[in-house]
């Protein structure tokens, strides 16, 4: 029977539990079970302060460096490449500048002598020979364009290898110097070059196939329509549709195989195995991979235009003010303006190349965390390293990979 004179204790009269003991309070009747970390309460009663908060034993996934050791959300995928540049700017930006500078200097070294040679030859040629020389000059320029294209492909693959080493080491809390970053990537240089040659051959074959199709279709319609306007329009339409199909196929293959340089460098495998691994990792994650890579590319494009367009316009205005009649009186100032513009473009190009390579590296690590439990392997690696135990390379897949980690958003 309830004591009619019994009064409930005042709020805050019960002391907090000590050492995980029973929790006293108005919700704890005599004989009722006691909970230290989550008291049972009567329906409708006001919960005690802190009730429902994370338990004392819960800890979030560790983040020893750049990335948290868990599958990444879309926001982390988007902004981690930019944080990579900020976290270790010297080696990272220096690598991008070197790659861009090599491509630019090689392009200038190939085109400038050819330009002066063709100009001198046209100046000394007769009128009858000028058309043939001009046609040869156009063909020569088209061939020379293969040099910067090939160098850009090789430089892009090498830079992606550098950036995946940087992102992986930064995720483990390491900060590599410039020399160590390049040495680790240079060990895989020959498979990277083999991959770039394969890509270059595929691009050339695709272009030649479209051109050959256009020629064949054009010849066919010309023979049927006697070279009429209808034949030309039909040829353009067919070639355009085929070209769009080739571009769509190329984009799909580029996304599916975008992880190949990262796999070559981090997993120490050959080109064939790297192609299979990239294909496997992007299965069921094609649109996510495409969306992240495309969105970062769009952001970088507009940011670059926002910086370079005003400088170009201002440079043109200054050149017009200095030498409005085009007599060459202000040649020194004009050269200085254009030199500044070129240096700025070089820096912007380096930043763009670094971030685009970094986003592929981040996507690679995220997919391995989602599909292979790499986050669990890295957590164990960090624990052993901090305990002073010997550790190996955690990014080389083991013979028996761990089960997939929980689906963090």
C-alpha cells in the first residue's frame, strides 16, 4: 500500500551514479532493474539529461590524415582533392608545374623552329610552289600536334600516379617530400608508359576510323547524287552521329578505366591486371564515379576561366594602349604582359591537373573501402604502427580480402 505521506524527492536530489552503479531517481522504483548507462523510465516521464546520447564506448572512425578511414560521402569526394593541394602544396604543386612545363617547352621546341622554317621557305618560293608548300606545312603541323598530345597523355598518367601516392600517404597521416613522392612513382614508370601508349593508340585509331568513315560515306553519296548538296548534308549528318557515338563510348571507357594508373602504382600490377581491376572497382559505381570526376572538372574549368579571362582582356587592352598603331614601339611591354599571362596559365593548368588527378585517387580509395573493406585494413595498419609493431604496405590487396565494411553514407 502506498504511504499517503510519501512525497517524491525534489529535482536534482539524487546524486549521479558512481563507477557504473545503479542509477537512483524517481523512475527507479524499489525492486526495479537498474541501468547505469541508460535508465528505464516510465512512459511519459521526462528523460534525464544526456539520455539517448552516444555511449561512452563509442568512437567515430579514425582520421589520422587527409581522409576518414571509412567509405566517403559525396561531399568528401568533392572537396578532398582540393584539400590535398592545401595539405602538402610544395611537392604537389611542384609536380604539376614540372609536368606542365615539360609539355609546354617541348611543344614550343617542336613548333617554333618548324614555323620559322616554313615561313622562310614560303618567302623564298615561287608563286607556283607556294600552294604545295602551304599544304605540306599544314600536314607538318598536324603531325607535330601528336607530340604535345602524347606528352600530355604520359604526363597525365605519371601525375595521377604521383597524386595517388600522395593521397594514400596523406590518408595514413604521412607527409612525403618531393623526392620520395617521385621515387615511389618512378618505380612504376614503365607500366604507366605502357598504359599511356595503349591509350594513345586507341585515340588515334578512333579518330582515323571516324575520318575514314566520313571519306567512304562522302565518296558513296557523291557517286549516287553526283556531288549534290544533299549528298554533302547526308555525309555530315552520318559522320556527326557516328562521331557522337564514338565520343559517348570514349567517355564510358574513360570512366571505367580511369583508375588504371592508380592501380598500377598502388597495387604493383601490370597493365592487363590494372585494366581488369579498374573495371571491377567501378562496377555498380559508374554514375557516382562519372558524376564526381565530371563535376570537379566543371568547377575547375569555370574557376580557371574566371582567373585567366580578365588577365587576357587586360593584356589585350594594355597592348592596344601601348602600341595602338602596331608599329612595334612597345614590344617589350607587350612581351612582358603576354609572359605574365603565360605564367598564370601555366600555374592554373598545374593546379587543374593536380586536382583532377587527386579526385581519381580519392575515388579509387573510396571504392576499395566500399567493396573490399580497405578502411578496416588501414585502421589496423594505423593501430599497429602507433603501437610500434612492424607494418607492410596496406594498399596491396591480400589473398583473402576482408568483408565489405558497413555502408557509411
